[in-house]
């Protein structure tokens, strides 16, 4: 009889959660993802390249037309430096959302991968953390590559900008968690249109390309509710080293979203698969 | 190992399992038989601690699945009715990753995967993806996967569906061996020969209830006669014979394609049938099997 570790409660999370929800083995699910992606490495290349294309396009194109805009502290900054951190936030969002909706839906609905997992000591929260954690890791990889290029292009002017990478992870975490929770509601592949319908406007209007002040008043309020807006604001401020107390609010908003997503996902998985 | 009392499973207002009592002892092979929709899989899933019971009592390995699900599942092997292999992984990775879900060390799962691929005779396909495997190969891999944690209790939901005769016999042999090593087996099946070969004790389920319980030979003795006379007729002529043949045996089942006469002596029943002018196309005298018990208990073939 081999010794199976971890069926006894250990760690805080294991003590406060109802038994059966979490076995402390989300890492095994991340291992699985690594194996399954070891053959599909091409998606990584495209994930890294896509935002870079945007960046280069802005550098060559828009950078000539619109030379300077008002930055987070009101000071003028080059337009490309204004857009770059926002693109970083958006790419963290895109990577996370697509991994956690398409990938999860397929495994959930057709491949029955999660049914197989739940027949072992693994619980729904392990699945949620493992899958979301994987999306965050991927988002992190893209963020590091993007950050490197920003550096090379001279778009990073403050040491605070080093925090862009952890913030990108937080953005990826929030979107992966919400995306996976949404994926459990999707019934057929055509409903992915709804995901697109949410992601594209968010990408365009979360002050990614223009400052909040250009939008009419009521729209400004709506935009401030968009999760990506908080990621963009956070990153833009950090990239030029303009810090202010509202940043704590942005972080809290994203963290709350992430926590809610993980909770909702594990509840949904338990409700749908363990019945 | 498993102790169920008045176990109930509801899906909405529909009762799939309606008060089932079973008691499975350590080291035995226990079977669930029953027609489609009888509630076998629903019962198995409750025992596997992946489906909360709606009512009744259930103890698996001495624990309550509602409270100790993960601890129970750590010691179970499960072969679900439908294969749910990981289509994004290779054969070897399927076994290794599954072992990791149980918290087994990498070195251990590596060794175990190699051993189990031998068991499932899939060694040559080790690095292949799962998707292009044949149905029977997938089934064998699913069965091998269920053994990755050296379970004490193995739940097999129609394990040999889709296997060729050779693979079935091989699996029976492996299951016998596991049993002799002390592993408890719970099997559902639609193959009566499988149940007769494999199970020490079994229950016949119908409509969510248990219709009978016992060892295969006990059930045959209790619900059937020593011998069975099977009579076949040309299409359309069977109906005319039913009225005449009724009194020839203790009991009669009318199947779409033949009549089954239950009697202690098939030969003498056949003689009496000829004496009454019954002229079948062909006749066969055989011993009663579990299939006869099944037909009787599930009322599948009563005169309509
Ligand atoms: N998740 C579910 N939701 C609703 N009804 C269900 C669900 N699972 C099973 N049922 C119903 O419960 C009944 C028993 O199903 P179950 O799968 O336990 O039968 P079974 O004995 O395994 O049949 P089979 O021999 O066809 O595998 C069926 O009527 C089925 O439709
Ligand atoms: Mg079934």
C-alpha cells in the first residue's frame, strides 16, 4: 500500500474549508497542463507575439501621428509609453480569458476530464485553483516577455515598473477566475460569442487607447466598473512611477474578483459534477 | 467494506434508486445486475463518493461519503461506465498524471505506469495519444488507470463492455488475481456469464429496487428450475403454440424469438410437447443460468 500524502488536513485552507472541496493537490492539475501543453507550445509563441505586434504597430504608426498625451500625473508622455502598459494588461486578460473559457469548456463538457479528476481525492476547489493557476502562469510568461520588450524599446522609465509583472499576474488571475466561472455556464460552443462580446469592448474602452477624460461623463462611470480599467490604471501609474492611494482600490477590486471567481467556479463544478 | 441501508438517489422528482440495502464484505466480489435504467450506475456513483445520497445510510470503508469523500476516494479504484481518459495526454501520461492526483510520488507513478501498461497490454502504445486508440484499448487503459493507487475496493461499471472475448477473459483472470490478493470488487454487468464467473454474491436491481440477492447458484435454485427447454418456431407460428404449451412445465417465458419452458426434466417436457402435437423448428435442453433468473425477476419477457 503506497502512502498517499495529503488526505489528512494540513494548512489553513484545508482546515477552514468543508471536507471534500479541497485536497491541497492543485499542483497535480498544473502538472497535467504542463504535460498537455508540452506538445502545444505554439500557442505560447502566438501569445507572446500578439501584443508585441500591437506595440510595434503603435510605435511605428500612431507614435508619429499622436506624439504626446497627458500621463497619470498630468505630465506629458509619449503615446506609445501611454499605451504599452495598457496593452500589457489587455494581453494578460486575453491569455487568461481564452485559456479559462475555451479550454475549460472543452474539458468540462466533452472530455469529462474533471469527472475523472473528481473520482480521486481531488476536490472541485483543487480543480479551480489548478486550472486558474495554470492560466496565471501562462499570463505571467507573456507578461515577462512583453515587459522585456518594453524595456528594450525604452518605454520603462521608473523602477516601480518592475511591479508590472506581478500586477499582470493579478489581472490574469482575476480574469481567469471569472472566465472559468463563466465557462461553467456555457452550454454550446456558439455561446462563446458572449465571451467575445464582453472582452472586445473591454479591450477598446478600458482607457487602453485614450485617457478616461475623453469619454462623456456617464460613460466614465461605466468604464470605472470594468475590471480591465483597474488593471490598466494600475499598470500605467506604475510604469511611470506615479503612485497614488487609489491604487490600493484597484488592487482590491481585482483581488476580490479573483477570489469570487475561484469560489464560484468550485461551487459550480461541485454542483454540476458531484450530483 | 460497503454498508447501505435504505439508500435513495433522487434527480429532481425522479427517484433513480429507491431504498437499496447492500452489505459488501471485505475480499468478496459483489455484482449489480439489472436492466437499463435500473439504477446501478447511480448506486455505484454514490459508493464512489462522487454523488451525494438523497436519503438513507451509507458507509464505505467504514466512513461516511458525505464527510470523508476524499479519504474514501483515496482508497478506491473506479472504472466508470463511460471512459473519461485524458485525451490531451499520452497513454503513459494518463496513468502517471492520474497517480499524481492521488498524491503518489513521481518515481512511484513512473514505476506503476510501466507495470500497468503491461497489465493492459498497451506497452507498444505507451507514447501514443489516447484518441486514436480502439474502443477496447481505451477500456483497458481505463481499467489499468483505476489500479494506479493500489485500491482496496475496486468499482467496475460494466468493465468489459466493448472488449473482445480474449480481452474479457484476460480481465477476468486479472480480477480473480486481485481478489485473491484481498481486493474487494463491485461489478455491474449486462453479461450473465460474467456475473456467474466473477461474483460471489449479487443483487438483481429493477426500477431502483433490489429484486433479489444471493450467490449465483442460490439465485438459480431459488428463482429457476433445474433445466430449461428452449423451443423455436417459424415466424408467426409461436403464438398458436403458447396456449397449448402452457401446462407442459412449471413456468413459461415467451421471448420474441422462442419459448422457454422451465422444468426439472427438459427431455420429458419435450416428449410431452410432441405428444400434444407441438412441432418446433428446433429444440434445446439446457441447465438454468443466471439469465433465466434475470428474465424472471425483471419481468422482461412475461406473456403480453
Ligand atoms: N444525472 C442524472 N440526472 C437525471 N437523471 C439521471 C441522472 N443519472 C441517471 N439518471 C436517471 O436515473 C435512472 C437510473 O440510471 P442509471 O444510470 O443508474 O441506470 P443503470 O442501471 O446504470 O443503467 P444502464 O444499464 O443503462 O447503465 C435512469 O432513469 C436515468 O435516466
Ligand atoms: Mg449504468
